[in-house]
């Protein structure tokens, strides 16, 4: 086996290995931050709980639907990106001034506690009242409070283009049209 063949084999192995680790996960182990049943934050008349995850690896992709499907009791209003620097959220524009935003899923970029694949503070759960119970026994309750929620939740959908942007785009298209007409008539 030549050196070039060995290098090609090694490159193929590394590529296949990295593709295998960057796959969507089909099950998830949710833990409530604070451990066991824990009180939630107050946000007006609603509550916000914080969840983390066990058993994740770098490159794992988790959909928000997988989190929703793991709820065995209770109803939530929305899932919002947490404060963890270990997750890369889909649909998150990354602007802290916009507050925390709803997301479609996330990819694990680092692990907070390697021994058990723990990622702390990954997701905030917004709910109206009652308990929210996840598979296993992780429970967020609405009894008591950890205080007022210190962040802003951006529940608005993604903003559309501003009127000025639309006007500029319209002018650009008109200029392209006029230029084409001049070229055809010349």
C-alpha cells in the first residue's frame, strides 16, 4: 500500500466518522436545571422553566419537536434558546438585544460535563400553569418562583423587510428593466 493510498484511506475514515457523529438524535434525556421538581421563573402571568440535556455528543442535532414529543404531562407555550454557549440554535439570529427566540432545533458544539454528556441551561420552556413533566421524571412546576425571569422572550415571528428596503429593491428592479429596454431599442 502506497503512502498516498494510506492517506486517502485515513481521510475517508475521518470523513465518515465525522458524518456519523453529526446526525439527528432520536431520543433525548432531559434534566430540569436545579434537579428534580423545581420552581420556575415568573414572566407576567406565565412561567419559564430551564432544561438541560444528558448523553449528548458534539455534533448531535436535536429538533424542537423531539423535545415537545418528550412531554408526558402539561402544555407549553414555546421553547426558547437558552443561555448555553454549547448549542448552536437554528432560527436564532444571535442578537442578544432581540432577547431569547424560538428555534427549530440545535446542534451541540461543546459539552459542559464530559462524563455524562451534560449540557446545562440549553432551553427555556414557556408555559401558562401547572406542571410540565418530561419522559423520565424531570418536572418543572409552577409552585413558588425563582424570581422574575431576567431575559426577554421574543415571541414575534421573524420580521419582514422594512418599507425602505422594499422601495430600494423596487428601484433596483426598475433600473434593470429600463437598462434592458434601452439595450433592445439601440
